[in-house]
């Protein structure tokens, strides 16, 4: 049996490991903070576009007016905010989104004309006729017939949506189909609308106009 004898004068063994001093710890902290800042910046750069895409797809979107068909309510190059939530909710609940009469809406048109051969484009018009209503255009006058007004009424004369300019040309007598709306531009003499391509299905409606933001001196809620 043996034992390890050590005298008081013998040196005590120690473990030789580096110990971080104050400056070293500060440098390490700054390095960690820098990494966190870089990661945060990358996260923002990746997440922000995704959030923006979601918002413009289902909540609201900015549009710019191109053309005179809604004058004088809207003018060329006006900047608008279109509210999409009603359409989004309608899709979630599997119900058609039918805006109210006089609402100004943006929708996808699948028709073209001699001036624009694109098969699909987004138009902005005013809702005049609702599902099941009879729309008659005759002698420059637009009349709506429904169960509440069997004798007919003229929305341009009684609805509070401002002045319609130009004569409402055309010879129309049709019933708005289910889940569709009849739309017209406020500039009746210079508007390609339901008088030409028929009623707009609810599935093609993108949203309704809520705010004109530019020009600033004409900013307005609708």
C-alpha cells in the first residue's frame, strides 16, 4: 500500500485555462449583438415583402386611375385605396360579394375592345343594378325596376353619388343575373361598361373604393 506524500512546500497543481477578462467579455457581447442585428435585418427583409403581399392580396391595395370614364368623380392619375376585405370574407364564407348600389368598385373585365386587346384588365365603375333587377336604358335615360319599385326609378336622379356627365347611350333591357351587378362609368358618354359587356359576376369583383389619397387637395372618403 502506498500513499502520495506531499509536504507544505510542494507546489499545488492548478488548471491552466484562459479566463475572459472584462474587455474580452465586452468584445464578445458586441459580436453577439452584431450577429443579432444582422439576423433581425434579414428577418425584416424577408418578412416585410410577405406581409405586404398578404395585405395587398386580401385587405387593401393602391390603384391609379387610367382614363376618363369616371369623370368628374375620379380623374386621370388619381391615386386610390381599394378595400378588399369584403371580398376576402365572402370567399372565406363561400358567399358572393355583392356591393351596395352606388359603390365604386374595381373588377376584372374579361372583354376587350378596339382600343385595348388585353383579354383581362382591371376597370373601375359604379354599381347601378343589383341581382334580379331589370335595367332599362332608353332615350338616354337609365331606369331600374325591382320589387320595391315596380314602376321603376332612375338612380342617376335619386342616388347621392354626384353628377353623371354625358348621355347614357344604349338600348338595354335586361335582368341582372344572380350573383352579378350592372356597372356604369360616371362619364356616360365615354365609358366602356355593362351597357357594352353585360353584368359583372361577383367572382370578378376585387374590392370597393374607400379613399382617394392623391391629389392631396382632393383627398376624399367614399
